[in-house]
C-alpha cells in the first residue's frame, strides 16, 4: 500500500465539499514545479484515484510579479518544456499557461475551479504566493488544499520562532526522525489508473491558450514579446527544469561533495552545490536530494544520533562533507522557511532581533567612509575590487559564491547612509538578479548580514555596532581569491 500524504502537510484553504460530479481534479502547480517527489501532485493523484476522475495539471506563469525578467522566465519556461514532454506519456492533462500581458490570467483558476471536483496547490511561505493563495480561497467553489512540500520537516511540525541555527538544529534533531519515513513518491503517476481528459473546454483554451512552442523553447523573440524586464538576460549554461536539476545534483555528489566540508568557503575552488535555483523554483525536492545522498553514503535513518544536542557534526551519521552539506540544505534552508511561515514581516527591518535594531540604531548617524547609490552598487562601481567581482558574478551568473555573498551584504550595510537603505538595496539586487532570490533561504542570507540568527559580536565598531563585521582585507588574508578576481574582475 503506497503511503498517503501526511495530514500535517495539508492545509485547507477553502473548506467546501468535494464535488464528486465535477469533470476532473485540478493540480494548480505554482511552487513545487516538478513531476516527482512532489507531495502536492501526489495529493491530487490521491483525490483523482478516489473519485475516479481525470487529473488536470495547470502550471501558470504570471508576468506581473515584481522583478519579472527574461532570466527568471526562461528558467521557469525550461522547466515547463520538460513537464510538457513528461506529462504527455502519463495519465493526466498538462496545461502550461504564460501571461502575455498583465492580468491576462485573471479568471483562469476560477474557470477551471468551477469544473473541478477539488483543487490542490502548493504551499510556499514567501514572496507573493501567500497573498495569492488567500485570494484563491474566494475564487474556487470547491475544496482547495495547499500542500507543504518545502522541506524535510513540515512547516507545522513546530510552532516556535527560532533565534539561531543552533536553536533550530536542536529542535530539528528532536522532531525530524519521525518525519523522515514520510517521503513523497518519486513518481506519483507511475502506477496511477486514472481516466484521461482529452482536452480542456474551448471556452478555456481560447481565452487562456497553451504556451506556444516558441515560448517553451525560450526563443528570444517570444520572450521579447512579454512585458517583463529584458535587461536581465538568461544565464548562459544554466537551464531550469527537473531533469537539469537531477543532473546538477548528480554532478555535485560525484565531483564536489567529497571536498565540500573543507573547501566550500574557498571562492577559487567553487565547491558550492549549485542547487539553490532548482530548490527555489521547485524543480528539485529536499527529499530527492536526501535520497540521492543516502544512496551514495549507504545511509539509513538508523544511523541518526540519539542525542538532540544541536551539534553541527556527527548527528546525521554521514561523512564530513555530507554532514556539512546537510547542515546547509536542512538546518539553514529550513530555518528560513520556518521564519517566513511564522512571520509575515520576514522582509522588513522590524523583523530583526531587538539587539540588532538597537545597535544599528545607536550607530545610525556614524560617518561612512564611502556611500554609494543603488545604481552604483548594481553596476559594480565601488572602490572595492572584491566586492565588485562578487556583484559581477551576480549580474552574469545569477549567483554569488556563498562566502562572498556574506561579505557582499556586509559591505552594503557599511556603505549606505541607513541600515534600512542597505536592506532595501540588498533585497532589490538579489531578487532582481539571483536565480535563487525571492526565497526564504535568500532572505535568511540577507538578514543574517544585519544580525538575524546571529548574536552580538565584540568589539563594537562604527556603523556596525555589535553586528558581526567582515572586510575584504580579512577575506583576502583568509582565502585565496586570485582566480576569482581574475574571472570576475574588470
């Protein structure tokens, strides 16, 4: 008997009856953009099997969200192209829809919802999605469920706000073992026996047509026709999609994992996993990553440590590189998801801990040796060659090396007139250019630079107060950045 989706991961947004006489079960794919390891798709398949109805998978892409660009659209569209091919051979009807003007998709969910037995969608505690889900609850006349597939630990497994990674790690080590056996199915449609729906009604497809082949192929002309930012170009050599995500995962495990623990902070080594864009757009699941890692390590949950002491090393019972990677994938990533789920103000200055707000406030009027505008930051026009190189990497590759991203954030705090200005600039630059921006994990990184999930550090300094200090000079002494500067320097 295949396991069912845990109830703890299901949130009812509209508690209306399931309409057994509807035409199909609708899966509204908006965050977990993948056909496998997907609790929400699995839940929709469960409903379709129980009701003996066809399954419709709607994957829409809006053009009116903030920071919409060729870069972000192309990454999602590449995933949609993979989905179009994959679902073609499965007992389901897949409808990729891309808005060609602001608001063009309005009414699509409602139109399909009126024909559906039930609607299942994805839980995601960040960006515009929580607001969109609240609005959807009044647009769908049948039962509407949001399913949490964000991490290994369900969002509602704990109800506490954690002040640090150490505090969350302790809770994680207590609660996670009970949930590890409840993994999503790698392919929830593999043995599903569902009736097929040949097509959506013409009244739907005329107004909201299937995305064109040119768009799914991310042809330049098709992207240029959309009302999005064309100045932020797609990242050459980085493709979106669940198949590209799986290939990136296997490359990381085969080539970089062994040296990850000792070398991940070295910019010249570049041992980062490169998985964060795929995790952000839902092309990759944390459960899938753990399963692949467990296979490589010949690991089972029986090797977990028995003491929940919050230790960073040793609890998983894997080798050092794997443990270090899991601390990033699970502890730090899911700490951010938990915070965004519990705090609607996760992206505001007032969400910083009281001590951080106090120390930044006390040094608000300190003189700054350098002050730059947002435009100067974006164009990498500061006096600091290492900072400029990190910004150029962001502009060109949609990412910054993990260690240098911390330095990048700290310097913006130092070179702006107010900490609120620094926060606004950091969020804007990251969300506009980073493939993994607009995500709880990226907000964790930005706000950590201003004290979130950290503690006061001595000595007290100008501008920073007791916020942890970093400098390019210290970074150069600590790490070899010659190759990095050569690659991303002017």
